[in-house]
């Protein structure tokens, strides 16, 4: 299973989601720092969830990282998050 699919599944399983888009941006960073050659090093996630209501930006990021799991987060060089209710 690709990292994009893992991210999508883990977030879908852990959070109430109204919108979820996982975009692999690794090709844009080919040859740059953090490019491990796997084609799965840089991701952008747009996520809308009522679970974020009343939570700070940091709390939302922590919730996403927890849902993804430490091993998946550690295997990604860059993770850009656009999170809202």
C-alpha cells in the first residue's frame, strides 16, 4: 500500500471527516534535500473535520500525527497540513 493510501486510511479510520485530500508532492522535490528516491517523501493533506472544533492549530496537528502513527510520520520528509472544521 502506498504512503498516500496509508495516510488516507489512517486518518479516515481515526477522525470524523467531511473532506480529505492527500496529495503526493514528492515529484516537485526530486533531487532536493529529503528526496529519498522512493517518490513518497513529500505530502500535502487537506482535511476538514468536526473533531477540530475548538482546537488550536497545534492541537489539530497533534491529532493528525497521532492518527497517522509515529512510524508513518517519521517515514515522511515533509508533511504540509491544511486543517479546519
